[in-house]
């Protein structure tokens, strides 16, 4: 048995390309005491991966040249030498871009694929969902009747943010790229409005959609979009800085030109990394699952087939070509 893997071949300068990766194979690892061998069925692709490919300082160590590219997977146990796991268990794991992973059982999370599709545990019921939940509940802290704006609204995190806003009695306004994405956000996900930033005149369109101003902003994009929202923030508004995808491939960051709004409106601005809420993951997991089962949390997936196409999928994700959660189907 061979384990197909995707390794980081070179560091990108500007936009990521498929040439930055290399496919190889190695023997399938064998579990030792306390370990579990997992066959990966789904691989999650996420914007944070761009940062892991660089040498810039970040909240975790980046991927070295020649190492397996980092990423979370969902799969099933094949062989177990850990007392709490058995073959056939459905799990999520920090496997990286490969077909098999072997590691300590404490690094695995068992999931109940009878209640939702296995792939959901990499999206709305996984890291993106938990990011939306804690960034909204603890930082944006919206009150019923307030207006919440979220950028990248059709993406894995943004789509959950807006649906949580509606479930908690708020007005949800999204920002997305293209009419199709905006229509999906409003018609399928139930947002009150969605602004197409590609259509131009973002400020006027957003102001019209938020006649009482913006009380909370969940920011995934940064750059010009964040600057535009800052012009509309209400007094004592809150901003969750979750992502800055507009800068990830830029040689020079855009920066923040409307920084004065933070002072004048006494805004709360906080960056978030979901790992800071690790001890509360069960809270989010149950709350999100309840919403899915109750039909109040919907999701959409973009899927590429085959591990060898994972680099192409990541390039597309970073260029905004995905629609919803980006996944790789491995089997």
C-alpha cells in the first residue's frame, strides 16, 4: 500500500501556483501504541494555507520545503492501537494533504456522520463553523435588531456568520463577488441583503443596505472592503478580524486608511484565531449541529476530485472561484 502525498515544493512569490507543489508517495505508516491509522476521505482547503506556505511570522509554524502540506481531513479509522478508537470510526484529523495519516489518538476528533454528511465536519460543523460561532458570539456580540456585515459572505465562514446573525435576531448583510454568489446568500441562506463588490460603488450600495449603520462587522477580506465598512460603523461597533484574504497574495499590503473611525466611534477591533477557544469547542459543535438538524444552518460545497487536484483547488479558492466550502474528495 502506498500513501500519496502533496508536498510543498517552493514558496510562492505573489500568487500561489500549482508549481509550488509536488506529488509523491511513501509507504502507508503503521500505528504504534496509542496511535490510529486513518484513511482520509475528504480534505479541507482554507485561505490560511497561503500563510503556511510563507516564512512570515504567524500564529503557528509554517510548512517547510519538502514537507506534507498542512490541512484538516475527515476520514475513517483503519487500524487502531488506542483504546478509545476502533476501525470504522469516522474522525477528523490534522492529516495534511495525503491519503493516509497515522498519529496519536488524542489528535483525533470522532464525529457522528449519521447526523450530518461527513464533509460537513470540515465546514459548517468544523473549523469554519466554530470560527463563525465564537467570532460572532464573543467578539461581535450582536444584540437582536442590530446590523451585522460579513465579507466573503458566500464562503465557508461568512455563510455561517450571516445565518447565525439571523438565528440570533439580527439584520444580516453580506459582501460577495458576483451576482450568483449574492443571489445565493440572500435567496438560499436568508441574508437580508448582499452587496456585489465587483459591481462598483460599494460604499453607496452598502450604505443603502445598512440605513441605520453597521453595529458589527465580521471581516474575512480586509483591504478596501474593510475600509469601506469602517466608514459605516456605528458608535461602539465591534469588528472581528478573522481573515485578510485580499492581502495574502499581494506584494504590498493595502493597510487601513480609515483608522480614524476606530478612534471616533470607539470601536472594538479584535483579531481571532479559533484555537483560542479550544476548550469550548463542544459548545460550538452542539450549537451548530442543532441548527443544521433544525434546518436553520445551510451550506454549499465546491468539490475537486482527487488529491492530485488539491493544488488547483487551493489556487481557485484564493482567487475566489469557489462557491461555499472548498473540499477535495479523496475517495
